[in-house]
């Protein structure tokens, strides 16, 4: 079995209750990019459980940083969650890839080369921020703060 990692993506979060939703979105987005949508639910469930365990044990006054990592290696999707304060031992779960899929067959995401908004503004270009997007982000953050 060839076990070299072909894909990897990770996200760092603060160990607060909102981290569970952020981790869930990260898993779903990443697996959609990698054309592994059938694995989203299992991977999201594993990540939510791992992140929840760290959040529950983290000190609210000095919360840990949580790293959520997804790797495609050999015939498996490897889900890893660990924190920077050793609150919990690193959590790892291997999920078998769908039948006939190997790490080498998982497509790399296609992203356009794009300058940042800061670069565009520095060069005098007017950059519009979608007010609907800002409203959705603020609404999500407000809901998350109210749930705490």
C-alpha cells in the first residue's frame, strides 16, 4: 500500500464554542474541493467530537489553539485534531476512501491567482465588499456569541 500523503489542509482555531461550527465548515468545504463529498458527514462528526473535547477542557481565560488537519494518504482520509497546550492527546481517525479512490486520484483544488484586497487598494483600485456577505458573517458571529 502506498501511504504517501497526497493532499493536506489544516485550520487553526481558538478553543471556544464557535470552533465547532468553524471546524465543521472547514471539513465540508475541503472535502467538497477534493471531490470527497460522500465522506463529509463521517469526517465532520469525527472533527466535531474531537474539537468539542478540547473546547470543553480549555480554560476560557486562556484558551488553547486547536489545529484541525485533513490528509489524504494511501487509501484513507486521515482526520487529526490537536491543541497547543496538551489539553488532550492528539486525536486521529482514519476513514477509508470510497471504493476505487486512492490518494493520488484526489484532484487538487483549482484556485485562481488573485491579489489580495490590500494589494488592490494600495494600487488605487476600488475594491467593493459585498454587503450581503458582511451581514451574513456578522449574523453568524452574533448567533455564536449568543449561544455561549
